[in-house]
């Protein structure tokens, strides 16, 4: 007959295993939630051509959305006055170096002096088009991202608040291009 010590020891291990399982499930769901694309129903429809409409980045060099030799173009709609956008500004240069197989483009709204201040403050190395608003792009909020395939078509879209969302945008876009 087992003594009280053996029973308590066994019970302790059962509790440790249960707690470990719960922690793993919680962490797994948090990671999944962090890498999801939100608000995919907003913006321009998937499969539509992205309407760059002859807009030229502030540096004067045109950014072609077709036949550019990259796997796709990642377009980010941001605002110079948006706090969430600043998180994206702070990581985009590193992301661009790590994922150099993509072309990057920012479309930033706000007063031109604030846009220039953001470029300088975050040392943005990505082409930036200054826009008045995003009404023609049917995007009610920022930061919002589009994955545009080499044929100029929108393949994925959603809110981009962190690097996990950016990775999710790329993953969704690649899946739809290869499908």
C-alpha cells in the first residue's frame, strides 16, 4: 500500500504536467494571434491591380510594381501622426535587410514637414510617397499593408502593427501567389 509521501509526490508531478500543458497551449495561441492578419476585409480587393496611379516617391525614383525582379512588393500605408506606425518605422530597415527578396514602398500621409521629420528620425531607407489621404485606396485606418505580386496584383492585405503581422502578410501573399 502506497504511503502518503508517494501519493503526494505522484500528485505533484500530475499538477506540474498539467500546468506545463496549459502554459504551452496559452503561449501557442498567443503566438498564433500575434502572427495573424487582421482587417483583411478592408482596403482594395484581393486580385485587383494596386493603383499606384503614377505616384512617385519623394526621392524622385519611380517604383514599378511589375517586372522588378523581386518576389513581390510590400506596400505600407502609414501616417506621420500615427503611434502604431512608429513601431513599423523602427523595424522596417532591419526587415528590408533580412528580407531583401521583396521590394518595399511606404505611402505616408500627414503634413510634408512631419513626413520628412519621420524619415529623418527613423532613418527610413525605403521609398516613400507622400499622400494627402487613403480614400482612393479604401483604407480607413493605418498602418495597413499590401502584398503585391510581381504581376501587380494584390495578394494579401491587413493591419501591420509589428514584425509578426508583417511576416503574416508575406506568408499569406506567398501562399496566394503559388496557388
